[in-house]
C-alpha cells in the first residue's frame, strides 16, 4: 500500500487582545494571541496544509479563503474536520501527523497532550497518530522577537 506525504507551513502575527489558540486548545493567561481572519490557529493551519498537500488537494486558502465571511473567526478545528471529509472524498485517510510550533513564549509543553488529542479528535485518528513539538527561534528574526508564531507539519495518508 502506498503512502502519500505532504508538508505544511503557516505563520501569524501576535497581538494583544486576542486569545491564543493552538491545536484547538485555548492557552490560558497568554498575554497575546494570534491575529487572522479565522481564529488564527497556526498549528492547525499547518496540519491542514500538510493533509491537503498529501492528498493533492491544493491548500487551505483554496478551500477556506480568508475573503469568505463564513470563515471569519472560524474554529480551525472545524476546518480540520472539514479537511478530513475532503480526504474521505478522495478515498484517503490520515495515518500520522507530526508538527512543530515555533514560538518564544509562553511555555507550551503543558498543553502538548491536549493539542494532540484535539487534533486527533477532529481527524478521527488515535491521539498517538498525532505528534506535536515546540521549539523557540533562539531570539533570532521575527519569531525570536515575538512578532508572531509559526508552525510546520508533515502528514502521511493512505488509501481509506
Ligand atoms: Mg493561517
């Protein structure tokens, strides 16, 4: 059985007065959150792009355009669930997702399991099929200055 692989990358700006939502998990007491048309969940967006890439179905902007009011403040986990339906329509299913969030602060390790479980739940896979990692950018560049956060993901699919 052949496996299909896709990669995803996303970044969003940080701003005061926004909730910080990563992998569908709201991080309590975060001083700033990510800005965007949707809930700006950078981790979930990278995972969606990795899945769409593996499926050969284009990208997140194609399926969920930020010019569409339906996706204003959208719950990105709901978009991930819609992505799962797109995969099913192409007779594909996720096997494994691995992702990295690049952020200087806050400490995200305590939320790792909750993020993996939330992403896995939206995808309909076991939590062990989703791995989430965190790193800083060592103070370098826009990520190091805390202007925003970025995320990268790899997804593997197989025939459903
Ligand atoms: Mg995005």
